[in-house]
């Protein structure tokens, strides 16, 4: 069997003997009636657990629309025009609308990036601003001890509308919903407090109500009213395949159910070897981004197995705190111990890689230097053929292989587990 996996802006081809191939994990076949802007309009016309947006807002109210920053695939320029039409039906004026990009702990945008995210027309007529961790108001503390410190313009708005895309998140369960507020427009201290729960066993991809970290995120909405959400699920080419609108919990959960039908892939049992790609550029631009595919791959590999990660990582590790953890720690075990002692954003991704390593060996095919790969506790390989042969020599010539071409999107689930 011949395969081609995304690698940077190209692809790499390889073959697997039929006797070794256990399966290829790609999106399930799901039929939809509409896509793109048409699907957004359908969702806004049929809100879940909520009146129509045009029946919630009133002329003269200050409206804040919180949407994703440039590191997320949320297609704001497709969704926003349809959402704004709904606001205009309620006679809301452009001067009363502010679009806030939820940066979390990420860098600020350039004006060109803001324009790119929303499109020229919206950028010219509506104020578009970045959230600011240094301009927040404290409004309470969650039962989990997370300070609720929210960007001032969001707190002071009369109505809050949250946009986002729903995908699997390796410790929050799913993105979307109230995640636009926490961590989206929260302080670094608040984000650290919430994300420190990632070391708990219940904080994992594909979980919601049983996930204490996700419950902490959703609790924030009890102190800061989210009036309406618009969330989307994207296909592998970043097209809007499903939109949900309305109540921040009820609509979000419906979106998560659709994501499961699309991207939760059942397997009979874990494989000996998993070959995984984030899907190419930009998801494999650095190790920080490629980590997500690695984390999903761990759900398909048996204890003591091998994950072969194919990711260009042309820009290196990708985040300075993450880089410090990966290059100065004495061992992977030390990372896990240290993140439990004192949580640090950036370090959390290093600890997540260490947790995967507890389950399986990690081979890396990338554009990084071999010595550097060894320094960050991974095992360099020249190509997939070499990696497979090395894996077979360790696990046996009959070792079973699963291939994950879009590792950042697909979540393997063992049947009856």
C-alpha cells in the first residue's frame, strides 16, 4: 500500500506491506446539507437553547464579538458578515460593535493580520482590537481557584458574542464555547491557574462534563454572561462543514457531537506502530504546533509501542518557554515532575510530550538536525521507510501499523474502552 503524508508544503510518499497495515484513520463520511456561509446562516436562523440573536440585542447596546486570533483556523471573514447581518436586522450600528481577537497568551497582531482575519470591508467599518492581558478586570474566582480576570472592553459590553471553531483539545477536551473567554481574553495568571489542571487524569481530548479543567472554563460564564455563541466545525480543507449557534453550553455540545461523528475514529485495539502527520503546513511549522498530532496519536498506540511523527518543524521548537523546557531539562520525567510542582505556560506542552513518551517511543522525521532531535529526547529518522524498518526490528516484523494523515484532527478511540 502506498501513502502520501503532508510534510511542510510538500508531501512524502512511502509504502507499507498489507500484512502490517492495521488501518488508516481519516474523517468519517458525514453528509451535510449546506456548507460555508450558507451553513452559518442556517445555524443563526435556528439557534440552540436561545432566541435568535436579533431578538436578544437592542439598538444602542454596546456589542462585543470575541473571535479567534491568527493561530486558530476559525474562518472569521466567512462567519462575521452573516453574523453582522443578524445584528443589522436589530438596528445595531457599526459604532456600537467591537471585534476582539482572543489572544490568550499569544503575541499581538499586526494591523495587516487583523485586516486579513476579518476582511477589508469589516476592518474598515468596525473597530477591531486585540485582547490585552494587562487591561483586565477581576470579577471573581471559580470553585477550582481560577481567578476570573477578563479584558476590560469585554466586561463592560452590554452583550457578548463568542465565535470559535470546535476541534479536539488535548486537555480541555474540545475547543470552542466559553474557551473564547477563558483563556481567550483572560490574564496570563488566570490561564496558568486553569491550565495547571492539565496534569489531572480527567483532562484529556474528547471529554466534557467529566473533565475538571473544562468545567472550570465553563464556570467562568456564570460570572460573565455569554449572550450568544457561533461555533463551526471545519473539514480537512478548512471549509465550514457545520455551524452551531445559541446558548454557550447547549449549542457548543451539539457542535461537539457533530465533531465526534466526523473525527472520532473507533479502532478495535491499539497498534504497535502509529505513523502520524499533522497534515503539513502550517500545522507542522514547529514542534509546538506538531505536538497536537502527537498527542492524538498516543490514543492509537499500545503501551511500549512506537509513534513515528512526520513533521517538518522548519521553524524549530516555536515558543521560548517551551524551548527552554525542552532544551534544559535533564529528562522527560523531570518535565512531568516540574509541571506538577509549578505550572508554566509553554512548559505545559513539553510536559505533554513527556507524558506521551511514557506510553511509547517517539521517532521524528523532520527538517531538524539529528543531534538537536536527540537533545529534546526524541529519536531522529531519515525517512519513513527507515523509521519503519527500525520499528520492526524492535517490535517484530509482524508489528501492526496505523496511519494518521491528519493527526491534529482525528481522535482514535478504542472500542468498549
